[in-house]
């Protein structure tokens, strides 16, 4: 794993936005698949010792992913993602909200915009997260979103290395 890869995590409380920029030492198609395939997402998206479990995922415009983050003691924290736009291998957008086990969203949620670019065998992913409310964004931060996301990215690097 390369340790000199770009990783920016910017919080703009005024705009209710988090911007994450991350570079991966892997080809675009592999990184795209890791972000858009349930079987791969479940292998990296939860920070250890947590696990992720996708109940279903239909990655298409208008499709959804319903999944749980599962704590080491078995508690499930559900979320639902609704895909609003997909441009294969370059961009996808989704609405994300916490939910109960019956798929009832707990609003407000957030809009996520993923942009993928490749240059010289490395893939850059820029994720812009716009929160419907400042309170929701602050709750994400208080819950350890940056630390959890950073740990998840470490999991993703390990997975990408094993898939090369």
C-alpha cells in the first residue's frame, strides 16, 4: 500500500457540506466496482470491528441499497441509499438517510455526489456530502464519521490490493 496518496477531508459547516478527496493506487474500474457492488462494499465500508451487511442493492437510477452497520455485539444500525444519477465509471449521486429495520428513513438525510477520475494508473474519488440540516452534519461528525470513514478507507486499500 502506498502511504503518500492524497486524502483530504474538509468540513464546511456554513454550507452543511463535507468534501472528501481520496486517491487510490488502483485502476478506475476496480475502484468503481468497490463503491458500486454490494459484495465488495460489505467487505470494506464498515470500520473494524464493525461489519456491513447489505439486505439488497439495485445499483441503477431510481434503485436503492438497504444495509446495516453491525456492531461487535450484534446491534444493527440501518441506512437506505437512493441512487438518483449514474454515469458509469465517472459519477453517481445518491440520497442517504439513517433508517429503521423496516426501511423507514429517519429524515433529514444527505445528498452524496461521487466523482471518479483516473490518471497514470491511480484513481481519484471526490465525494461531496450535502446535508439537509446542519444538525445532521454535526451528528455525523459527533458519531465519529471522519474516523470511521478513514478506517473504512484503510479497509478499502487492503481489499483493492488483494483484488489486483
